[in-house]
C-alpha cells in the first residue's frame, strides 16, 4: 500500500457507531506523553556547579576562641555541663552536615542539656591552629573536629583521626552516639 505524500497524518477513524477507536486514542495519548517527555528532558538545565548553594554561617572569622572558651568553661561550671569545641569552617560540607545534625530534635536536646558549644573557625586550615593544638585536635586530619572539655578545662576527648571528616557519608546516628557517649 503506497502513501500519498500530500495526505494528512492519520487520525483515529471512527468506528461504525461514529466514535473514535480505542486503539487510535491509545496511540494519540502515547504520542502526547512521549512528546512531553522529550520536550522536558531536553530543556536546558543549570549544571550543579553553577547553582547557588546557601551555606549556613556557623563559624565566625572575628570570634576570639581564647576568650570564648574560658567564658564557656565558666558557664559549664555553673550549669554542670561540658564544653564541646567544634573546629571547622563554613566552606566545609561536612561541617555544614554536623551543624544540621546538631539542630535535629534529639541532638538539639542533648546539646542543650549537656554541653556548651563553641565553634572555632579554622579558616583554610590556617587559623586558630594553636587553639586546636592546645586541645589535642589535629585539624590537618580533617574537619569538622570535636573536643570535649570538662568544666575545669581538661580534655576529656579529642577527635584525633578526623572521625567526622566524612560525616556526609556516615550514619546520621553517629552524631547522636557521640553526644550520648561524652555527655556530662
């Protein structure tokens, strides 16, 4: 059967009762969905590298940990809590994940009732290095890095091997376990 090049595209032919055939409607529906899929799948997408990511402002470049930590220790003594030092930087994805984890209901309650949290900015791994060293936190192993202090300033625990440096790939419960383990 040859086709006339001037003929119009096939449309569903009515059946004997004057209604379009079910098969014809199915073909039209399928073509409409396929066209919609192809149209949306070929739309210009913004590459992930150019999308704007809004990072939380966690670590202050102008904070003074040599003042903030003693103040936190005084508060910890009066409230019978421990001090949690969080060494990191806003550019650090795992530091962002840690902060997000801290704000989850279970962790937020643990933090509020057991710790005084002090964020210590490390810049591009070149700021407040003496503070990190004083508390036994080798930030060159990775950030975020945490240290837990007693109210009298003694180091109870310091992450020495970059335990949370890959936090985005860890079980979210690991933060809760850490807070539970070292709480006052």
